[in-house]
């Protein structure tokens, strides 16, 4: 029997002042997207904003449904909107944030499992890293250089060949 270790590396910032100007703009767009969320059941408003390699910014927000499995997540909404508007753009970075009155959100919000898989797939399709900026309610920010750092044992197309 062998024991193996998986490590994930990310940068933790105390606030947005350590972000580049373009990343600050992206995070602000994600915050705006939380206000566009439709979350009447959970009151958990998620906003995502992505930036393509050509500088276009596309927002997405969650859209709940009384039948929870039919809900749309902010991350996948933004990706679908970007693909609809720009074809298959390379995505440089995505900022994700959330707000709710039901919890403190002391740590940055991370994507759900389905969104992690889709983000990983996008990164694989484009053949370049997709940086993630994750924010909680208290200002702490996590920055991951690549989705692969969020999903170290990802399921990919090689399993299907």
C-alpha cells in the first residue's frame, strides 16, 4: 500500500488592493452579477465574471428553480454567455463571489463540483490556464493560477477513450 499526497497551491489576499487593476474590474463585475442573481429559495446570490484573452468581460449569475437540479450556476451561465457571444473564446480569468444573509461567508466561495468540472474542461479545450479569483463576504480573496489547482484529480476525456 502506498500513501500519496495531493497539494493545492493558491494565494490568499487580505483584500482587493493586491490585485491588478484589470482583476479588480473583473471582481467588481462579479459583485454586480450577484445583484442580478435569482435566488428566492436559498438567498445565496452568486456572481461570476470572466475575461477573454481579447479583454471582453462577460457576467453570469445563478438562477434558481423550485426544482433545484434545474438551477443554473453563475460560472456556467457566464461560460455559456461568452460562448454564445464570441464562439469559443479563450478565457484568461474568472472572478467568483457570493452574498447571502444566511451565513457569514468567512472564506471565499468556491465553485460547486459541476462547475469545477466544466471549468476544468474549458481549461483543457483552450490549452491554457484559466486563473480563478474567489471572494467571500469579508474581503479575503483566494487566487488560483489554474483550475487544475482546484481539481487535482479531475475526470477528463482520456477516461472515455
